[in-house]
């Protein structure tokens, strides 16, 4: 029923695995792996929007920041331009940019 979900529902790919290797300033290699709840692609086939569903009833500001950081990692791993966190219990959508 949320407009952003309804808009992309027909083109969502669920449970998209992401993996990323990157080097830190200290030349350490960091591996990130995760599963994006859903991802949508634009007409050219490039990743456009990452969806992350959360079932928390009352997430604290720290928890929300953690979730946003998680989605930013997904954005960097996929190259998508934006992400959304859907707080299902509240019907709330929080947009995340890289």
C-alpha cells in the first residue's frame, strides 16, 4: 500500500546477494557481504533503488543510523542511486542516499 513499493512492485528482484571488497586507508582489505531485501533496476538495466524492510516497532535513533549505514553499504555495492528503509510496523519510509 506504500506508494514507493507499489510503484516498483512489479520489477522488484527479491533477496539480491551483494559482495564487495575495498581497501582502507591503512591498506587493509575489507569484505562486505549481505542480502538486499529487494532491488529495482531502471530501463537500461542498471540498479536504481534498494529496498530494506524492517519489522522494528520503535527503533531508536542509533538503530535507525545503523540501518541507514547498512543500506549505504548496499548502495555502494550495487551502484544504485538511492535506497529506502521500510519500517513495516509503522508504515514509514526512510530514504537513504549514498
